[in-house]
C-alpha cells in the first residue's frame, strides 16, 4: 500500500490505488512480478504540479515495479516508440529461429 503522500501526489485514494492493482491482477503488468517496490506510473504532462488531484489522477497509467517504471517504460517513451522496440526485438527472435 502506498503512503498517504504518494496517494496525494497522484490524486488517488487508497481504494482507487487498490482498484488499479486488482485490475492488473496484483502484478506488474510488464514483468509480472508479484512482489516489488511499487511505483505509480503516470504521463509526464506539462503543469503536473499545478493540476488538482482529479486532473493528476486522470494521468495515472497504472502501478509498475520500480525497475519497469524507471528502466523499461521511462518517462518520455510513447506507445509508438514502445511498439517499435517490441517489433525490433521480435524481428531478432524470428531471425534466430532461422539460424
């Protein structure tokens, strides 16, 4: 469970945070770890600090483990860029099957 400070930063209630985790099956949706240091992942939008709680909560994408939040998703990677990374890795895997 996140701290009250973390909930306030992202404009979430404890129940809203729990709903996010429940919707993810209580795992990191990327690496599927069940026990981790959890990070609340959000869009890095201009004026974040000036937005009210409801506006900040709208930009929460989910809950990730620390590693996936900082090393895999990053704060500036778009879904199109992430798809290109996946396509690149998939192409390599397919080439390795032909070797």
